[in-house]
C-alpha cells in the first residue's frame, strides 16, 4: 500500500481507504460479522483511512467502526459526516446547536474523545459559500470535539466555494471514469490551496467492477433499486447518475483496453490514483473478499498510456448527458 499526504496535517493516509456506507445501510443486508471482516481485512492490507457518516444505518456504521477501533493498536484516521440527520434537510438547520449535537452522537457511537475529521454531508449549495458555516466548525474544533473538518459535496461549484476558506482541509466528491468533471478545474484549485481530495463512488455503485449485466437486480433495501431516478437522494450517488444501459456499454469498451493483469476494479481505482491531486479513494466493501480486491490497485503499474482512451469513452458515452449536472 502506498500513502499520500493529507492536506497540511502531516497525516500519511493510505491512497486506498474504505468507504463504510455499505456496512451501515442501503446496500442490501450486510451482517455485522461481514462488516467487521471487511474492516479488519482493510487494516491487514495497509488501509488506515475509514470514511463513514452518522446516517449510515442510523449510526450502525460508526458503531461497528468504533468496535474495531477498540480492538486494534493501529492508527486509523476516521472521517465521519454530519448534517443529513436534519429533517427537513435545509440551510437553516446548519447551526451550531444542531451540528454539534450530531457530532456529540458520533463521538459516542465511535467511542472516541475526538474525531479526526468531520465533513459536512452534502449540505445545500448556499451553505458551502457562507463564512458562518466555517466559523461554526471552527468553534467545534475549539471545543476539542473534532480535530479538523471538510465538506462532502455533490457539485464542483460547491467544492470551489468551500475551498476558499482556509480551515477546510478536505473535499469529498464523486470522481470516477464515468464522472470526470472534477479534474478539469477543481483539482488544480484544490492543489493550490493544499486541500485533500477524497474520491467517492469510485466504482460507480458497482458498475465499474464489470460484474453487472442487463439482468442484474438489487434488493428492495438497496439504493441501486429505489434511487435509480433520484427519488431518495441525489441521483448522482447511484451509478454516478448515468444511464445504466449506457454504463454497461461503456464497461464493455473499458474491458477491451484494460491490461490483462488488471481487473476492471483495478483499472477504475488506478485511473483515479493516476491523478496526483487525489489524496485517497474510498471504495466500499461488504465483506472480506471485496475489501481484499480493493487494495490491489495500489501496487499495480501506472496506466497513464490509457488515459486518452478512457477520456474518449467518457466523452462518447456520458459527457453530453451529465457533465453539466454536477
């Protein structure tokens, strides 16, 4: 496993982390045993960055991570998120009382005295550009409940607004071979401001594993079933917001160009890591096997010679449909 610098914090984080949405909820049923096995397998393979949120299983994901933290001496950087517990989820709710209460709950679930990184969880766009937002987060840092903070966003414009504020240490954003827009302008600005980039949805909700087909189906409690049109939350979180049938066609094109010693998962993660501005990519895992498959890309050869071909596939299949959406 290779490691990268995280902003200016002197953290060395594994360039592949683990996203812990799936062990909380909305990806079908995942047993607690499988969830813990995925986390321990990640640790065994050099992963030291766990990304979660307070709403993943209403705290289930945080609680499972907390139990793992108690049983290891390894340093794990835990990043959680706050804000989506608001109901209704609107800008007025982003105040010190609400956000601090959510963080207090996360501290208990994780079983820690201070959280390494708290990210505002895809807040309304207007929140990302308001100085009061970051004054609120600075106050929570001063209280000793969190060490640092960042913002998880849906749109590039929100990311660009947030990184204007000096204490924003990270931006989490969807970035994969089917969602390439962040690399155009945002990556350059983030690097200039020394802001860490956490790349989420790297496998386009599983599409970029190459294991799906037109007959694939998903459990009732899996967002790939009920959010295919964005009925529950931003449609960009499900299959990266692309048309599923088009995605399957593009996957076949990618299979034609991938190196013989790479799986499509390897290619997908290595492509993201080929962008030096990215700090850590966070594929999910529902069990030990998936966790082990996710780590291989770190040690594989670079695929820079394929980047033009991958760009062409994106342009041909998706750019016109989705590029302006996020």
